[in-house]
């Protein structure tokens, strides 16, 4: 089942069409799944990915033309295999002619190998996915484009900013190529410095509407930290564990993992992140 079955989508079209070749399909599918986990304007971002969206037996050319016309952006995955293949070349041609001057910024080259860019792509702002160690920076740059956010300044936009607080700042600042931006909120602790963040948040639909309602579902006094938002329960604890006290309060069929880092590019989810992290710190 394609990931978008779990998320709300645009009715008229989706956010990005991923033009690629079969040789890069595994890489592109992983990227598409991550994009569709990101929240934007009361919905999740939507991706057109041929494996999920192209109906069997239909005219593929017409499907490509229709999807490219409706999508807000076209991401062209650039590799040596993609530049040599016929179908991606045709898709790229359609995409380029939908914004020939690049003025609209609809076409986004996503470079995954060292290759010579075709002239039609050289005039466009591209995103560099070539270095696996800087994948998170490139991913957040792509998400910012899809969410119409301002261009991040500095190296990947991940350099720390000076926080403003009424208390003394912690001696360690979380930063790096695989971590979220530094933000004004802080984790306050007189115990230990925070040096690492969770990578995954588990989420599932829940019958809980107030946190105290959890007492109706478990007798355990050792309930893992969690937050409730939009009829969903979010936690860093393992909801797949049958002994997890939260397991009786969720719909297991809706259980899924979300990557934590993209929460920090969304104002609402950044606040959720700080609340959940502080709950964990308080319980510890």
C-alpha cells in the first residue's frame, strides 16, 4: 500500500512529481516516503511517484503530462542512468517546457551523482544529494522549497542561532549536518547536557482526548511520555511492544513511524517536539 494512503492529499494535484529512472527507484521511493511524512498547511505533502500513481493500462504519456501540469514542483533526479534513459529524458523535456526560463522555480534538479548537467538544467537552482553524510541538509532544503519557506542562510541553514532566554543557556548547542536547527526554546536541565535527539516518533490514532484518560486504559504507574494532537498519540516509546502501557489506548492498525528531524521545519510541530522532549526529560 503506498504511503499516501495514510495521509491527506490535495484534490487537484500534489506537491512534487519525482522524475527518475528505474535504476534510481529505490532511492526515490525512500525520498518520496519521507516527503509524505512532512506536515504542511493542515495536511501532509503529496508526491507523484509512478509506482503509486500510474494506473495500469492507461496512456503513460498522458498520465505524465497530466501529473506534471497539476504538480506545484517537478523534482528531476539526476544520475548518469537517468541522463542516458529515454523515459526520464522525455519527462525532463515536458517538465522543462512547463517552466522554460526557470522563472517560476517549478523544476528542481535533485543531483545524486557527479554528472554533467544538461544545459536546460544548469540555469536552475539544484539540490545536492551526492554526499550521504549531508543527506539531511539536502532533504531539509527540499522541504523548505516545497513549503515555500525562505532560503536558509549559511551551510545548509543548520548553523546555530543565539537563543534568547530568561535563564542561562545550556553549555552545549545541538547542531550538525543530521540534526535540526537551533531554536529559541531550550531544554532546561541541571542534570546532564542534551547531546543527541531521537530520530523516530511513533504515532497512532487514539481514543484518548485528555491525557488523564490513560488511567482508564492501564493500571501501570510507569506510562511513557506522550502528547495528544489531532486525535493522534505521539511518543518516542516503542508502541510495537505489547507490554507498552500506551498500547491499549491506540488503534494499532494506524501505527506508523515518523522521522523526527522534519518536525523542526514546521512551527507547530517544533512546539510539539519541545513539549515531548521536555516531558521525557522531566520523567527522567
